[in-house]
C-alpha cells in the first residue's frame, strides 16, 4: 500500500528535478500510452456519460468487440507506455514502474485526468467519434489521437498539453 501511495504521489506531483527539466515523449511512446490507457478511458467515459447516453451506446458497453480490441493491445503497448511515463514522472518513479503492480494501476490513475473534463453535452460527440473509429485498428486510432495532439501542440495555446518531442520535425 505504501508503494501505491508513493506511485500516486510521484505521478501527481513529480519532483523538483523532474519539473526543472521539461521532458517529452516521442510520437511512438505517446501512441503506446494512448493504446495502454484506451480501455480504461473508454470505460470511464462511458460511466461519465451514463446519464447522457442510452445504455446501448458504444462507449457505455462494458464488454464486446470494440473494447476487447483495445484491451488486446495493452500488454504489447506497456513497454513503450512505461518509457513515456518514465520521462514524464519523477526519476524515483522508474523503479515503481518496473514493479508488477504498476501496469494495472497506471491506467486507472491517468484516465480520470482525461475524462474528468467531460461534460454531458460532450457525450454525444464522444459517442459519434467512437462509432466513426470503431472499425479502425486501435493502433490507427492512437496514431490519429497523437497526430491531433501534434497539431494542437503547434498552436499558441495548446489544449491537449501532451509533451511531444520535436514538434516542428514530424515523422
């Protein structure tokens, strides 16, 4: 339990040395992070939109092919997602990220930060987006999300705030 609390504190606050040197993640690491967190994001977005969408909405389904396709990607995405998290957190978090309990709790720590800003009025658009991408491979969807983050990062006031390396030099 102490290790869990320490991990939570490191993710939430970072350290002075980590904050002194802004870190960034590569596009590949960002895509892996999106893939790793995606199942929990879908679940939590569905829960957040429970009062705004019918029970049959794609993002409200707690099982089925849509969610299963994203769940199938998490294990393979973890090594690069862990590398991204290692760059974005305090150096002390690296050891905790290597522990066996880290992977299962990381998504549950990150997802609320993303879905916490969802308003009921956003839910129909999120559902539409899920329906538009449901047939795409999850890796393509993660790539699109990172592409939008790259475009956003080039704006004067970025909203997504995903610290991507080499914004001007695209792959």
